[in-house]
């Protein structure tokens, strides 16, 4: 999703700093969008500050900050929760967002405002869509978004987050340890899609471009009066559940009188 957002922002004319822990992919994306790469471990505050400083030093300003880094984090039932995995997951999914906001807000106060966009998740809104601590952290991102938006509105900074649903990325493959193996990653994504797509009223998985378009809008003047919002981009995954085994007349869009 980060790559998709970088591409879309560049298409819109933005000058992009790609901040990522992976120097190979980060450099490739930065080169593709004509931007800069800054190696960054988002669990380390100094790295986040350095990424913000790079944008200001190289481009003279920071208009938009996107906090997107993430992974599934610690897995398993709550009765088997690992403390080290918990701490690492919170550092990646929640601490990074908070400290990214800290340094982005400082820069944006100095310039009279800007747009901060974070990636939350539909798992923040509905149980069963993500691991326990992942879901809790994403709910924290939603709450943090609202709280910081409330504080920073006075300075002209808008703060919003996006809650993706089932987006075709490598996140599950990474969690299962098969990232980089193209065929196995495809099998994992197909398996996830087979479970979730029947519950999505638009009938398909999402793509990075779906998230990128939302981010581009949130960063633009078209969203100038939008702040403190969790924008759900999930194809309808969280608005209802398709029930199996019902008579045709009771199913959504069946046209039967019984569903009125």
C-alpha cells in the first residue's frame, strides 16, 4: 500500500520521500517516483525525526505525512500471548504512528498546517479480521487520529486515517514466513480472498490503488474540511454479513418482497 501511495502522490505532482526499513525496495520505489529514499526503522523515534527532517532539508517543506508501516505482529490466542512479541507489535503499529505524528505536527505547525494520514484497519472496527494485538493497535490509531486532530486543528493540520479491508498485499504471507516466494504468496492471498470476498458486497478484494486514491484525496484541498475521520475502504466488508442457507427471496438484492 505504501508503494501504491507513493506512486499516486508522485502522479499528482508531489515530491516524495520514501522512508522504509528495506533499503532495496525503498530505493526502487523512490527511483520509480523520482523521489528520495531515507532508511527508517519506524519503531525508533530518531529515525522518524530524520525522515521528516529529510523532507524539509531537501524540499523545503512538509505538506503531508503518511504513516503506513506495519505487519501482522504477534499471533496466537490471548492465552499464549508472548510479551516480547506484544512489545514489538505495539512499537511497530502504534508507537510509530504517535511519534511520526509528533514530528510531523511540529513541522506543520511551523508552516501553518498540513495533512497527516495513518493506516488503521477494518480490524479496528470488527472482531475476527486480525490478530488480537494488531486489532487493538489499529483501534488505537483510530483514537489517536481523533485526539490529535482535535489538538492540531488550531494549527491548521488535518489528521485522518484509512481503515482498509481485504487488500491484496504481502502482509499475510509475511506473517506466515513465505514472503518472497511468489507462488506461495499467491496461494496465501487466494486463500484469504476466498474467505473474505463472499462477505464483501462489492465482490472483490481491494488493491493498493484503492487505498492510494483515498490517501490522495485526504491530502488534497478537496478534503480541506475533513479531519479526525477514520475512512473505511473495505468494499463493504464491515457493513454486514452475508448469511448462507436462506431462501432466495431473503438474500440481499434478490428482488423478493420478503426483504423489504
